[in-house]
C-alpha cells in the first residue's frame, strides 16, 4: 500500500489521500490536464456491462488517443483491486459498472483522490444519471467526458459509518430492490416470486423520523417507508420522501410506483428537505435499509447527514 495513504476517520471505511507537496495535489485537481495516467475498472457482473467490455473500451480509448491500465472486478472482493488501482496514482479512473461498484470506488478514493468517470453498466444507473444527466450511452459518456468533461464534486450521505451517493431507502419497501432489478431485466416470473416472499405490504410496522431544516425548523412524524436522496453538488440538503399509509392499498400504490418508476411520484408520498435526519424503528429493531441499492441493517436511531464533497467525478453533461 502507498505509505502516503492512511485510513480515513469518520463516516465509512476507505482511505484519505495525502500528498508530499502541493504540486502533487494540483495534478489531481487541475481541469483539462492531459490524462497521462488513466486507469479502468470494469465489473463484468454488473447488469448491462457486455461480455466483451474490455476489448470494446480499449478500442474506444484508442480512437480517442488514450491508453489505460485495465482491472477486472470479477471476484467477490472488489475493494482490494480498487485499492491496488489507486496505488498506481492515476489521474482519473474510468469505472464501468452499476451504482454499487461506483459507490465503492468513490468511497475508497475519498474527497481528494482521483476523479471517477462512471460509465453506465448497471440496471438502474441512478448515479450515472446524477453525474451525466441524459447522456447514458457509455460511448457518449466516455467521449464527452474525455474531450470536454467537467470535473465536479460528488456529495454523499452518511448513515452511521456507511456512505451512500444516490439514495438510502428505509422500511418495508426496501425489499422491492430485488424484484425491481428482476423486472427491469425482463425476468417477470422471478420478480413475482421474490415479491410474493416479501412482507413489503405490512403497513403496521413503522419508523419515527426527526429532522431540522436549514432554517432550524424542526419536523417529526411516522413513516412506513422512506427514502433519503443525496442530490447533486448544487443541493445543500437531503430530499426526504416518506409514506405513512392508512391501508394496504395505499402502500401497494407506492410499491408499484417503486417497481416501475420513481416512487416519489406515487400517491401518498410526502417530500421534505433537511440536512440531517434521524430514523428510529417503532419497536427498536434494526433499521432495514438499502444504500445505493445494497441491503444494509443499521441500529434504530441512526442519524443521516450530508457531506458536500465526498469525492470527485468527471461529467459528460453536467450543467
């Protein structure tokens, strides 16, 4: 491991980049600097990464006059090869994967590590939409980012000692993550089977939330399901969306919305803004969560707060 990197304290695991001098720091942060040290991480197990991803990307980079060191994340442990990649001190890292792998790459890099150029390779690609806007063809993302891309700060949310870069979902509707991915992949029968085995429509078990907005106004309430959205670098607060239905039908309506689109638009969902949120399970059980789509369990009473700069990314279409 590079001796200039040390464990980063605080929210999440990973590393803090340290620099021997200010010139080395400038090498990572000067926009438009030639990519003399470009690295590529590919997760071939992500939802929409093609089988020949490496050869396609090598060819695309050659056409753009770029070369890179490639690393396949084809093992269960993706953290070690990501760390090994960062030990080579790249100027930027292309990550072709879904949201979960990008989140891991960002967390391992930290706020002052190399910027990430994410290429959409998952089933939902929520982070990629957040960074690139409507540019979601991987070739378009690659070309625009390398030719005219803008380096931007990436905010994050902290849930206890865990980080997320798009959204955290809490409550029974988190069990829709598996059926939703199956449905988006065209595996309808698998989606139905997984949904039938979940208790997502039990609206009798709830959470309490407490928050204080940027002006100091306090709010609290009850939620059967909730989501905390990080937003972009222009935002200063979370968007908190929650539902507290009176019956199973209302919860089912939100569940269907979560399966096919953005559930914030479903009937009965209320949204609020706040930089810090606390969630407690009504029975004191661990909170059932997904962080950027990855299942997690955290203690009741977990506080969520927002970090304005948790990493850096290269955007193809950020305006």
